[in-house]
């Protein structure tokens, strides 16, 4: 059984959400609820968020302690709330996720900023990491190691949870001393050569396993049936940011604290707000925008390139600067719908109308994304709402801006919301005609938040159709 020498053993850990099996649904739901609550005094915010948590799933019967744990876990690990001592404020990451519903991008940003020591653990645990001089960004290290191994061997390089735990996460020679990545890879290879055994118990490998799984949710790694994790090379442009991060993209505890020998618990507590601010570093919308085609591909560059060739208008949309307000995810979603509409109208016997199906540049702010048409030449005005997630999520909820809601009122039956759900290897499309009429019929619920948050009842509202490609 492989053992780390005692003088180098330190088990890294972080909060583990009790909702990890449904984390995608929970994150979108809570980000939306937190954003809707807005800036409030701490106690008011806490009560409102607890009430929102109780409305989720079967939590209505949960004990107060369970609800409190949900709230603190989501806050600690994902940095959704900024607490200035008097007010609680939705963080930038929470608002981005609520507005864009791009879980893949969210997990990329999470993986990019996640490090030990980090403000996601209790100050006493963080102090322990600091006393041991830990300074470690796990996803960066693993991607660099696998990338370098592939360069040197010319073969695909993978790692499993036990190897990541015992050869990387729990070894101070890596997390403190920044052991050379090829030395770590050689250790893993040497252990494989002699069929070295590892402790695979769940409580031993869960923390490294979490981070590997979050990297999969970010589409940075792919997990194969052999339980090995490999670099997802259709995301090479994104991965390059991890391989060569800017020096400023690191929260340097040691530059902001007294010497390690004299640092106190109070010193660590004083940095909690700065940590949350770092975790919510302002990024350009394009910093980690989700490549929808990379998400739905099978992970091979050949399949990815084939998908790109099939989708019309993507390059034209992006090069013309006609990006949607939600960045590349929105633009590619809109491009897929343009293609869908052109095929639909041709299938309905009116290919002569294809030229009327066009993207409306956001600068015109007309309250919808695409000008389409029916077979009888009557206009169909389409607002595209795209959600990107590594796994299927409950996508009954979406947000309409004040302009979009007003357009829905003005155009009635001509106004459609096309709800596009993009997950690993699949796309679903639901058409919602005349959302105002659906609201009046009781088929959708709304809550006001800089426009309206819409929740549909799929059994009563909308039609799921095949995306034509």
C-alpha cells in the first residue's frame, strides 16, 4: 500500500456540498434566488435565502440545521455571497450564473480560482494550511502535468482519483514545495509499473475526487469508463489559460500576512472578505465563454471540427461583433436556432423565405434575438435562452429582461421563447409561444427582478421539438 512519508503528509480538504449529486440544478436555482434577494442586511438576507432553500425539492420538511448547512456550504465553497459585516450582497459569480445560466463557464472560473489555502474552509483550518506553507492550485497543476506527460510521451496521459489523492493532494512535496510535474508523473508511472496499491476508500479520495469532477464539469477533463481523467483537447484554448496563468491570478496569502511563524487566527479572519473578492475577480465576458460545440462533441478534435462545419453563421456572427448579451454561449445558441429556422421553413415548403431569418444585433434592443417567419410569411420573433451544463438540468426557469417582457406583451402570438438546453453530447429545444398568454392561463409563474424570472410548467406550457441541424 502506497504511503506518503509522515513528514510530508497533510490532507487537504474543503466543504463538500450535501447536494453534490444534483449540484447543477442547485447552483442555478440558488444563484437565481440569491440574485433576486439582492443586497440586504445580513439577517434579512439569511431569512430570505433560508426560505428559498426550503422551497427547493424536499427541503420544505428539513430541519433548520440542514437548511443552515446548505446556506453556509454554498456560500463557503462557491463564493455566492459577499458579507461586508452589515450587508449581504450577491457576488459577481452568482449574478453571472443566474443571468447567463452557463454552468460550464462557472466551473471553469471556479477551477481557475480554486486554491489552497483558500477562504472556503474555516479560519482554523486555513491557519493549519498556512502554518504548513501550502500554496497549491490543483487544477492548474494536474493540467500542466498531464499536458507535459503527453508532450514527452506522445500518448494520452490520464490519472485516477487515488493517484491524485496520494501522489499530489496529500503530499507537501507537491502542495508546499511545488514538486516538478514530471517528477510527480514519474512517481505515478513507477507505482503503476509495480501495481502499487492505494487506499481507495471514499473518505480518503473524496476531496481530490471532487476537484477532478469539477474539472470535468468545466469540460477541462473527460472521465472515461476506466475511471481515468484525461485532458479534453477540444478545450485547448481554454486550457492554455491554466497552463500559463497571469501572476495576478493568484491569491497570495503569504504576501498579506505576517511571517508564517507568527500568523494568528485573527490575521486569517481579516482576509476572508479579500478572498471572496478574489474569487469573484472581474473577468471579461469572453475570458472563459463556453464553446457549445466543444461541449456537445464526443471529445475528439475530428468530431469537433465536423460540428463546426455543420453550423451556419457562427464565424460570421462572431466576426461581425454581433455578440449576444451572454457572450459566445448566446451567439452560438442563436446561430443554432437560425440554422434550425432555415431548415424548418424549407421543410415547410418555403425555402424562398430563408433570407428573412436573421439575427438582430443587440445594439437595436428590440427585445428578441432573431427575426424569423412562418410559412405564410407572418413574422415569428424569437428570444433564445440557452443553458449550458455538463449534465442535464431542470431548465424550467429563465429570465426575461424588461425589454424582452415588453416585446412579449407587444407581439403576442408572434413572440416565442426558444429554450435551448445544451449538455454533454446532447441538445434539447422547447418552444414557448406567447409567454404573456401562458402567464394569464396560469401555465407559467413569474417573479419580478429587473424584468421577470419565468418558471414554466412543462406539462402545460411549451413544445419540445428536435433541433434541426
